[in-house]
C-alpha cells in the first residue's frame, strides 16, 4: 500500500478540502465548550525551543530513573533470586494484560483529540477519568478470577493483587498525563516518572533487604502510584480544570470514539506480555526470571523511541492538520533519528550483555546472557515500530496499526509454543525461545509497518545514513568483540572509539545535529545539577 493510499488527501494546502473521515469531531452537544472563566491550556511553545525543552525534560528525567533502576537491578534480583523475580514478573505481566479493561479513552486518543480541540480538554480528561473509575471493579474481578483459575498460592495471590492495585492507579493517572503531553508540558511526565521510579527503587530495595521480598516491592508500587495520581491532579490545575461532571451520553461517545485506539492497546498489551505469560505457564519461575531480568534492561533501552514518540506525537497531529504530505515530511526526522540510534545500541547490547548481566544480577542469572543478546537484535525493528505507530495514529488511521498488532498477537503465540519447549529441551532455557519469538515477530511487524506508511517516509539520504550507521556499528562490535581478552573497559573504549571515528569519517551526523548535541549537553548538565 502506498503512502497516498494509506493517507489519502485532497487538494494540497487546503484544510477544508480534506476528507472529514480522518478527522471526526465529537458533537457540540456531547462536548460543550468550557464555560467563561475556565483556564484554557497554555499555548504551545515555539517550534525549536519547545522541542528542545521537552526532549531535555524527558531525557534528564530518564537519566535519574536510570540511576534508580540501576540500584534496583543491582540489589533486588539478587535478593529475590530467579524464582522470586519470576513471581514478580508474572504478576506484573498478568496485571498488565488484565489492565486493558481500563484502557478505554486511551492516552493516544486523548492526546490527538486535545491537540485537535483544545477548549474541550477539561471535559475530555475528566470524562476519561470517570470512565476508568467505572471500569475498575470489572478489572478487579478479572484479577481475582485469574488468580483462582491459575491455582496461585498465597504469596503469588498477594503479589498479584498488589500489582493490580498499582496498575489501576497508574492507568487512572494516564488521562491527566495525556493532557500534559497534548499541551507539550513534558516536564510533568518526567516529574511523575522520576517520583514513581525513585520511590519504588529506594523503598523497594529497603523492603526487600529487610525480608519483605516481592510483596514489599509491589506494595510500594501501589502506594507510590496513588501519590502520583494526586500530584498529577494538582499539577494539572495550572493548565486546565479537571471537569469530572459528565453524563452517560458523553461516556458512551468517548467509549465509541476511543474504541479503535483501545483495540490497539488491547493487542499491544497482549503482545507485550504474551511471551512472559506463556513462559510462566510452560516452564518454571526460574526460567521466567532468566527472561524477566534482561527484559527489564531491554525496556530501559526503549527510552529513545519513547521520548521521541512522546515529544513528536502532538507535532505529527498538527502536521496532518496541514496535509498528509506535511505529516510525511515531519515524520521523517524522528524516524531517521531513532533508526540511526538503534544500530550502535544493538551492537553494544550484543557485546556487553555478558559483563552487564553478571555485574547487575550475578552468576545465578548466567542463563539470561543469550536472552539479552537476542533482545539486542530486537532493538532496531522495535524502535522503528514505535515511531511508525505514532505516524499512523497522527493520520487518524489507528485501525491500520491495530491490524498490525492483531497480526502480532496471532503470529507470536504459535512461535512461542514451538520455540519455548524446544529451547528448554535443547538448552535447558525456554527463555531463549521466547526471545527468538519476539525477534521474529518484530521483523515481521516492521516490514508490514513500512508497507502501511509507504517506503517514501525515508528518502535516499536517510537510507544512506542508516546504512553507514549500521556499517560503523558492525565495525565497532567487531573491534569490541576482538578486545574481549583485554577486559570490559578496554572493550568499551575500543568499540566506542571505533564508532565515533567512523561516524566522523563517514559524516553520518549532520552539522545541525552536531550543533544541537553540543547545545543540549550543557543544558542537560544544568538541569541535573540544579
């Protein structure tokens, strides 16, 4: 399917001529304007300064959460052991999947609607919050039923119920966070993440060390998630009023309008956790721990596309308001950047999986090393898939990407069903099969994604730069791998020097990107130091 087929347009440069099927408006009766005196969302910042500010805020927040995650990773898995970590990971995966019940009025839907209709922001966020509150009892019943059917013991049930509480509170904060994202106040997303991860990290470590194990971790998560909900409500008052007055008609309208986004979320969540759930049902808690440890590191490496997607989605929506061609041009920048970044990160993950796993988790997680290497090769396609999905959502074609996620949830389980027992029998490690299954599925998805969006989203110049980045990263991997006998510090220095040297010689980075990087470093340093 070509770009014009996937994203049809009318006369160029005319907003009124575009087909209204891509930009449906909720009726004025369903969504009345805010009354006089209501505080409207602040206007968007200027293009350049706003983008730099948002990226800096999210990146600095990510560095802080990385530090907390490092401390958590260094202490908790060792204290729990693979079996204890397996119980925790299984509870998080089950509560995450069952949490799709609360997913109506999804974050992407709210961001898009608020960008398109700023005055309706208060009622959109308020109605979404009420809708999720009404669905919470359904979620709670689903959790209890699953625990009974799965035959969970006492500890497993307690961990699952507390994890479900944390999930419900986290999802309750999402409508407010969508408001911050839509008005491009990303610093509040960073504040929430820092508070959440820092508190969970420090308190979780303390509770584990005094003997509370997985129960203490999820109890902390639930308490901190509740605090974050209250803080988001307090911060949001500065920009818009949280209007919880709604009606059955508005709730039904929102459920209908967000159904396509919710379907996308349903299949995304199923795909995200299906490996872990199948692994927990087909193997033992220890093998789930071997998968859960590298998955946690792998999720940390997703910060680049997640930051880019968060910052760029409002701008992609605004670009589509002008024309689909404008969306294509705007999307090229983040897509190119994440693809360039993914190559060296993939190479680094493959090289340093062994020393990092042993440093963070200890020798009892040695079986997690091959899993981490395989997950490293998932990075380029997954980076692209995250950004491609944002392009499709911005063009009001979320059902196209929902079909992609349906494909993933159909393809992935049979592959797991074959590979998990095969790798368990051959290598004594079913987690390897789960990782291979994820890699195969991601490669299929990125191919389908480019078919939907169209090959022209990346021009020849972008493709050339990406090929050069792959060449430089492969060379850096080869040098670092050859330097293994000399130790990890020498490996890192040799690989890093090779990568930087080839990047400069091949002129992979543009002068504008180098200038932006030079400007961002001191700004980030100032933010971190106060």
